[in-house]
């Protein structure tokens, strides 16, 4: 019996090495995980953050009305996209003529405001239009409060949700969502951690 066990262990070892090379991320926190539904839900506060529909991410920042971003907030959004997301395989493009209907909507709409946010939340991301694959969202809204809440770290956090990244408690394996720094800017609460980090970057690049 001992001899047989040794043979099995030897046979398994090369498989583990290959798996390690293919997947070095700390956890799988890209939607869907084993702790989320398998399909995207629409509506504010509904379900887990969904994937965006492809690697070309078109974004718009509200420039009028009650949810408009001030110039300083727009600069913060651009800084966080430039610093954290352009180094990934995603290609971000500003869409100055946003599309809000049909099958090719602008992927991310950044807003400043507090309407609909729980008292405990500085910001929220939700899918407005599921589309294409069941994992995908055609249009995601990011709403972050005004008066100093529009920080680089929060833009990094909510933008992560808008491309499908989850908190640590619904990652697989689960990580402490408040303390495990491998979650980078997806740690919660959402302020204070500016860097997207290797784990999130790897999840993005494996998906898109
Ligand atoms: Zn979050």
C-alpha cells in the first residue's frame, strides 16, 4: 500500500506545478465565483458586481444635472484609470457621446451623488443593462458621494466592481474583506488602498 501511495503522489505532482504556473492569483474574485449567482442581475443594490462585456471599456463622467462630477473629481477618475487600469489588458476609452439604450451602451457611467446609497456606503456600482453573456453587463453605474468622498482609492474600488471584481468574502477562496491586503483597492471600506494590486490585475487579465 505504501508503494502505491508514493506512485500516486508522484503522478499528481506535475499537475500541481502546471496549475501553479497558470494561476498565481491569491484568490478568484472575478464574477461569477462559487459564492455568487452565476448570472448578472440588474438594479441598484441587487446581486454581485457583473463582468463588463469585453476588454474595450467605454466610460463617461456625468457632466450636467444632479449627478455631475466637478472638474477635480473627473481628474481623480482619470488618474485612477491611468494609474491602475491602463496597465491591465483592459483598454479604457472616454466616450464623450454616451449611449444609454440598445445593445452597445456606454460601459461605465461615473456619477457624483448620494441618492439611493445606504447610509454606510460611500459609493456603489450597479448594473443597469445586462447583456450578451449571462455574466456580462452592458452598462454599469458608479455613484460616489460628493464633498471629499471622490478619492483615487474609491474610484479604483468601484471601477473594479464595474469590471467584475468582488469583495473578499465572496471570493474563492474567501479572504478577509477588511484586512487581506492582497485584495488591493477592493478592500472594504473602500478608502485608503490606492493600488489595484497583482491579484486583481491577474483576475482581469485572465478574463478579458
Ligand atoms: Zn465594494
